[in-house]
């Protein structure tokens, strides 16, 4: 499985769009891995999680070809993960020669209702289907199992377990500390890779909406003691907010001693 984390920022991006804080100034001066766009994960050629407003930026900087997309999984309706207006760009005359039309868009009820309310014509290049937590979706050579995150009160934010015959991967963004039902589900699996949001960095913020470094460690340790994570499991953190105040190298210095990798835009993970 080839995974590419296309964007690694929280909703405001790095530098944050209207921000004059010191962290954003330092990030802009440093450039490179400190410039972070809104979050999405590409899996092989045909599968993608989330459609952020930075998708065009991802196409031109990473050489993506989204006409090859067959499945688009959405985590939740926050605008940094789900840009409703962009979905129209799949349809003619904005797009031609989609290899796998109709593209299957899958997400929670809120996301699918928003799509259906916006697009009611008959000749669309996609179809949108609501999916339920813990019910796997077969997608070609892969299976995507939506799991329940703890991120929003008004909708079921979904994270995804992606599995092939060779590998099992968790994409955990956005989420706070998982509910027991989700932990129990994850404890029964054997992971090759965990990609976990660490929005708050080392800030002491309760994990009701997002994770910080301490709650990432708690989750990894819990999965380790259940045997779901071993010494060969890669752990990668992503979805960072400028409010954490740490540039890439500073965060790496904190994460490396725990064998945790810090994602940057465009990082490729071959599993
Ligand atoms: Zn987000
Ligand atoms: Zn800032
Ligand atoms: Zn969110």
C-alpha cells in the first residue's frame, strides 16, 4: 500500500491564513516542512480520504492525477476536510475522462445530506452514499472500515482503518480521545501504521475535540498493551495547529525519543 499525506495542518494552515503570530512568522521564514496545507490522505492511485480546500495545491505540488480516483472517503463536514464546492469539479464540463466514474463518495449522514442537497441533477460523475461506523466498505484491493471518533457533538466524525492483504493502517484525523467502543475495536487488530492527529502538540488541552502529544502516547500505549501495536508498527503524527508553537524540527526532537515520526506535506509511506 502506498500512502501519501497530502496536507498536515489543522483548519487554519501554516502559516495560518490571516495570522500574525510568531509561530506563523517563523514557519514562513523557515519554509519547507514548516509550510503545511489542510489535511488529506491519498492511498494508491484510486483512493483518497477528505477533500480539503487545498486540493488544487496538492495536485500541482505532488503531481496528483485525481481523474484516476474511484473512492473518496470523507471524515466529517468541517471545511478543512470537506470542500463541498470542489465536488462539482468532478462533473462535466469541469472534468472529462474520469477513469472510474461514477466516483463513489462515502461519508457520514451529514456529509451525504449536504452533497445531495447541493447536487440533484441526474448525470453526475459521482454518487454519494452514507456509511455507518464499524461496517467495512470494500474498495477494490482494499477495505475501509469507518470507526467512530470523538470530535463533534452534532455528527459522527469518522476515522478509517484501511486494510489490504499485506497491511493494516489507522488514519485518525480528526479525533479526540477515542470512546471505549472504538478502542475495543482497534485492540483486536494488528497495525503496521498509525497516522494520528496531534493538533495541540504539547499544549495541555483536554482531548475532547483534538489530540495532543500526551493523548497520542496514551493511545499508542493502550494499543501496545493489547498487542495491536508492536515494535515494528510505524507511528506518524499529523494535523498540526499553529497554536502549538513548535516548528517541524522542534516537534521532531520531542517525538523521536518515542519512535514517533512527524509528518510533513507530501510524505510518502510505503507499507
Ligand atoms: Zn481538521
Ligand atoms: Zn499563527
Ligand atoms: Zn474537524
